[in-house]
């Protein structure tokens, strides 16, 4: 499935600022509007593709291109497929402050070739689709609606915390609504068939809102005529689809701008932030009206691993395990053993080396130790200031300090012909591989629960030609919807 590049938030490093201070004069006096002036000219590709150049040099220059896109630096390029007037704004910064300057850009004619893109064609059906393209919520497949953290966790952009089952929201209005996008004049039509589905926090905005019996609220609603749509493509981010006032898609959570995580001929995955609780991001999957997705063939259930024993786990009395540095060894998916949600077949051992040197040590006396080898892959829920590989010392004096190196206890349950072997670690901050995951949930903030037990199912074990692999999994949804799976190998050192 083709996906657009993940949007990466970043800050300008201090050392880069220092370098710029040598190159540019950082006066204490704020810049003037005249100093923030800029010029533009059409490019060789099209009169509707313009190159903008700032008149002066500043250590930071931000552009609003007036078409929903933005940029940074002295020179940027903006694309304007349709005729109209656009306001372009340059904001420049020096040591004394900042100032903005704007110019109106008039595009005389629409360039149809710039509209003939996969993004527009997938959404609208293209120039030949005079009746537009109509979409509906993909009600029959798991995960057509759900919620996850905002910002997204290291697991990726998907409904990590909850995924609706097929037709789970029947009767809410979500499945009967239709959304038609036209390339002509960027028109949009929302057919509500009488009522819509919305977040409970938005009920006061919809007279007559009621409990549909499937969670949240439904409300009688007829969308206005004359609705429009627009798309912007932020630098380094997902395309963003915006519906004009009065229209929305699937589930109203207070906003009308949607990140297009996936947009293909027969599928769109939308992500949008809950305006009443910005720590949540909602997801809705759309398919063309009348389209019947191919029936998904689930992965075969892993065979019970009754051949894995306590002796395999502890060896001669003490045995250390670590993540196998390979694709599929660390992942999250809708089934045990799957990494479909993240990282979907990618080997992340190079990008997150600090995960793959951690040691998980089991001893004959029932003690279990976690040794991070000096570094950790930390996330914001642990209380650190930034995500990524970093010194384990950064956990000191944070709510997640208990997730650092430590000793706990463990128990082992033998598998049978019909049940998996299980490994249970117990203690404040006890975990295997991923601190945030526990049975039926994931931590959104530290500290970890005191003396908590976390149980992992053994779904695979092999020892061919002296090469051991142990596959464990944990259901973090409690409903069989989201699993984390890890493949471990003994530490030969």
C-alpha cells in the first residue's frame, strides 16, 4: 500500500544558529517590512509554478504560499493549478525580532495539466468524471474507524488505541452518509441521509443530538449547498484535505482538515485531531461508493508452542535474550505475529539500534533482569524531553524512571497442544522489549503501575542448527485488535 512520507517535526539545532550568526548580521533592531520583500517569476515547467526569492538574507525565513503550502529558506517554489488571486507572505527573523511582508499573486489561467495528478485523480475521478467521485465509510472491514495518540507514537499513524469492528457503528449515520468530490471548481457534496455521527463533546453544536446506542452521539443534519474542498501539501508532511464550513467526513470531532495518510484509487485513510482533546487523533477509512473490497485472508493463527520449555528460557541457569536484528522482529499489527501496522516489513534495527542491544535476562531462581546496555529508545510517555535513542541516564528523575535497568521476578507457564506457553514478568516497570505495552492497554504517561505483572504468549520457537529464535506477542487492545510481537534470540556474548 502506497503511503505518503511521514511528517517529521524538527527544531533548528543551536549549533546551526551559532553558525548562521557568523554568516549573517543579527542586529538588535527588528527587520523592517521592506527588508522582508521578495520577488517571483514563473518556472520553465508552467506559468502556474512560481519561484519565490527573498530580497535579503536572514537566519530564518518562513513562507506561507497562499495555496495551503509553506516553505523555509531564501528560495521556495509554489504551485497554483487554478486561476485566482493568492496572498503570499514571507516572515523573516533576526536577533531583534521578526516581520512579515505579503504580496498578492494573480494566476490568470487554470493549468489543467497541474490538476492531472494521482492525488486529484484518486480523490475526484479526474477531469472525465463530470459527476465527481463519491466515497463512503468502509464499514465492513476492521479498523474503518478508530483512535490513537496525537502526536502519533513510534508505532506509526494508525488507530493504535481502538479499532472499530465491521459494522460496529451501524445506526449512527456514519455508514449512510456519502461524500462526492468534483474536480470542476473543487465542489464538494455531502449527503447525510438525515443524520450524522459526532464526538460527544460536539453535541451542543448540533440541535437534537441523541444517543444512537453505539457510543458518542448522532444528530439530524443537512449539509449546506456550495461546499468546496482544497488540498495543501505541507513540506515533508502528508497532504491535507480541508472541507469548507458546514461539511465534514465520517465523524465530526470539531475540525474539517484531514491528513491523507493513504490515498489510492479505492481507499483513503484520513487522520484528524480531536478539537476537544488534542491528545487524540481519529481515523476514518473511505472507499468509493459501491466498491467491494477483496475479502481479506487472515494470517494463519500461530500454532501453540508447546515445545518451548523453561529450560529453553533459562539455559544452564542464566540466559540473556535480545531482539533479533531483522525485519519482522519488532512490530505491531492486527493479529499475533503481524507487523502490518508498523513497520510493515521494514528492518528498523539500524534506525533504532538502542532497542536491539537491550538484554532480557532470566535466572533459575525466578529473577528477571533488564539491562539496557547504557541506552534506550525513549518516548514522551516516559517523561523524557525528546523521543529516540538516548542515554538511559535521561530517565533519571522522570515519571518513567522505573522503566530503566532493574531486577524483577518472572514465572513460566508450560504450553500444551491447545495453548501457548506464557512468560510473565512482575515488578514496578517490568517489561519485555516495549515498556508501554501491557495486557489490554498501553501507557500514555508514567510512572508504571506498582508491582504490575505483564504476560507474553510464546507463539513461536525454533532451534535449528543451534540458531534459536523465540517469538512472543502481547494483545494491547484486550479485544484481539492490536498486538505487539517480538522475535528474540540468545545473546551469544
